[in-house]
C-alpha cells in the first residue's frame, strides 16, 4: 500500500459541514489522509460518503470548514483547476459517450489532458478491455463499462484516486481484477467509498466510518 516514509498530507478536512437546504449531509467532519494511504469510507446509504468524496474531488464546495489537498487550499478557485489535474474520480455517473467506442472515448479524454493512447493502453489491457476496444460503449455490460470508466479516470496518472462504490453490481471475477489493479497503484493515494467492506478491505489499510454525516470511528484493516 503506502510507499511513503514521511507524514506528507494528501487530504485534510477541518470542521467540514455540507447542507442541502434543511438537510445536513456532513456535520463537522475533520480528517487527515497521508500521501500514499489507501483508505475506505464505510457507512450505510445516506451516511455522507458520496458527498464527502465530491467535496474532496472539488466538484462541490462545503457549506463551512476548510479543505486542503496536497497542502493547497482546495476551496480557492485559482487552485482548483490545477488540483483537479491531480485527481481521478469514478462515481456511479458515467462520463463516457454511449455512441463512441471505448477507444474513441479514451482518446477524447486523453487529448483533454495532453495524453496519448500509449498513456492508457497498458491500463486498458490490464483490465481486459482490448477485446472491446472498438465496441460502442452502449453495448458494454455494466462490468466492462465500469472498467472503461476507471481507465478514463486514470488517463492523466492522478496522484489522488477517488472511487465511489467501485464494486457495486460487479461479478466476482471483475471485482478480483479491480482489486489486483488497485493493489498495483502503490505510491498513489486511494480513497474508496463503499457500504460493503468485502472488497475494499482487500485493498485499503484503514477504514473511516461515517454515520448520519459524522465520522464515528476509525480503525486499521
């Protein structure tokens, strides 16, 4: 997992609260994640896991509190763009275009980051996508589409990888493949949100438990 021997901080939240109208999704969340750590956020649906990942991804802003990523103030608009180039996010939402093939989708996102086909070919092959490389995304199974989403999210070789329910709806073979792949990402910082620990505990070294928007526990796997 972690290859780091120092205490460099990848993510630090201090008293972060997020409100949606009268609903308080996160309540005074404070946590620190070191560079190179693999951490799982656990909790039932509605615990605040997805909201927490979206804030760390800088996709939404907290209602109050502070967020620092790799030492930078992630709530400042002038730093967000650069930080986002260091973050890879996979959620339940698809960022792939149905009518385009797997290859066409990946080439599109590669160009956005100034990358080339060589930069993602190895990951695509590791995840067994070569057979479906020229297949339109709309024809892919749920598992194959999830693999393609992961390749998309990692095209720019991000330092911080965020995965929201990456194993949901996948068969055992695909889950095993993803576990093997993410275990090979030592040196990166990996955060997984999951209500089930069956698979994330095979990857992560630490668990942070959430309940009703609060951090209620933390332990090593």
